[in-house]
C-alpha cells in the first residue's frame, strides 16, 4: 500500500460526512450524507428512496463527491480534502449486510434498522454503495509542493 492510499484510508476513517453529486437531464444535484467505507474503498450511505439523489443514481449511476473534515478559516491550517468519482447503486444481499455492519460500528448511536426492514421493498430507506474509480486527495500537509494526488481504484479504475 502506497503513502497516498494510506492517507486516503486514514482520511476516510476520520471524516463522517460526504457530499455526493448526481445528475439528471443535464441538471446536477449535491446531497450531504453520512458514510462509511469498506476495505476495498467502497463508500456506503443510507438514504430515503424518495430523495432526489437516490432517484437520480438509479437512472444514471455516475456520481462524484467530496469529503472534508472541518478547517479553521484564518488559522493558517493547511488544506486537506478528498474528492472521488465512480458509480453508485442500491445495496442488495451481502452488500446490504456489509453496509449495515459498517454503519452501526462507525455510528453506534444511529437508529438500528434491522436487515428484515431493509430487505422489505416497501421500506422507506436503503443503503447505497459508491464504487469509486478514482480518489483525488488534496493535501497541503503531506504534499506541500504537489498537493493534488490521485489514486485509481476499484472495478471502475
């Protein structure tokens, strides 16, 4: 594992909120969602099935997103952030179980939705998985001369 991947994994572990962008009929949309990740750098989130981003990714699975941790403006703090692009889909089968397990581990206080509820097609929410093809780490701390670092990953990479 190279330094960039180690830093990306560390960043994914520390951060909690991501913005995910979808598109429909040429119009972009961005939503903020709580996320988790697995060992292969897939990103998972739960959302209501009727939300705009949930509906749009079913019609067009191409997504992009950003993950940042809080920065203090004017503190001289160096910028760090993570962007990605890839595809997304509703979780099913083992993917749903994985998403739920990871989510409950990271967010112990989250509502514990049973697998039975999640498997019910009429349930209001679902887990979704993002399969990133590329991560772009912007990191002035570890790469002050070339802060933009890229990592190609996953089945789309």
